[in-house]
């Protein structure tokens, strides 16, 4: 089954879909191995893990799509990906969506933030609502697979107001978006927003509990940076101990055995095939 069709099925089911974030192919495979039904690939995590740069609109659509292709090739669950603003114009968004489909993604979100964003201590800038709406309309018109999911993201809560975010989300919904995404939305306001929107809501989750999110009406919960942060902390601690003590022996009990990791990464299956085809 195509990832797009599977994602549509998951969205049609009652309850909330959890899509943990992956920062690379291996973390995406771990998401799948743990039994989750979808995985999220974020721009912040991809910028950091793939290029070692911050999320300031520095990563290109080509680079985001390259990471997406690697992830979709490695997992059998739907992949939802960040595509920033999709490109400079509605025509750029059309091309981005076509390439996202070709990359095997099940859905993407397109934001209304202008490029050059997320600088510490400075407020982001939004595209005018009409221009952002045209970009969502272009994304919807561009898809060749009717099951491909278009997610409209508005960062208005962090720039203007909650009311502006709701107004924008309604305009993006009218333009054909399948899901709506409002970062910075607090749990206490989620039920109010869900009731004000004509399409289901996807949102970032940090530490809220699943029952509370479901009670508020959230349809899709994404965890975009947690795997990246955990990996960063673990590697820093290991290398810090090596630098300080000259050994990482104490980390052995916190890491998998070679046998366990080989099984996860596919070495056992590859060996079976190697025997079948007379390689070994």
C-alpha cells in the first residue's frame, strides 16, 4: 500500500495519530521498529543532523528532499515532512510538491513564515495571508496523487495573535489543506481552536500527556526534536567521559551489543541473502 493511502487511512480512524520525529534514517527506522504507524521528518532536525546548521532557512528544498528520499526508502510507514515555505512563489511550491511525491513522502507541511527565521530574540515575519493562501492552493493543485496530504502551517501565534492564526488556518483550509498546523498553540487553547477549524489539527508536542491531547481534540501529534536532542546528549556524555577518564568502558552497559545492532540494521537478513546467492 502506498504511504499516502496508508496515511489517509490512519487519519480517518478515530483517536490521535502519534508521529515521532526522526533526525536521520536510523532514527526513522527506530520509530518504525518501536511500532509507531508514521514518522515525522522536521526541518530543524534535518538541518542540524544532515548539515550541522541551525534552522534559519539555510537548508534548501533539494537537501530536505534528499533526506526525505533516504528515509522513505528505509521505512515502510508513512513519512510526513517539513518543507519550510515550499519555495519562493506558488510555482516553486508546485514543483516542491511534485518532487515530494516522487520522493515517496505521504504528506508535507508548508508554512507562512518568510525565509530567514527563528533568530534568537527576534520576531519572525509572516507572508501576507493572501500570498500564503495562494501557496497552499498551489500545493493542492500540484499533487498528482489525491491521497497526498497537504498540511498548512501558520506561525501567527508566535508573531501576531491566536485570532490571526485561526483566521489564516481557515483561509488555508478553504484553499484545500487537509490538515492544519499551529505551532506555539498551548494545550489550554487547543480545544477552542479545534472547534474553530474546519480541518483536523496537527501540532508539536513537548511533554503533554496523550490523554490530555486526545481530550483536546488533537488529530496528529509530532515530536520533532526529541530524538535529535537525546542523541546529542548521549554522544556528548560518552565523549566527555572518554576525554576525562580515557575509557568508555562504563558506557558498555548503556549501548546495544553488536549482535543486537546487527539484527536491527539488517546484517542478519543480508547474510541469509548472501548465502542464498552464493556470495559466502
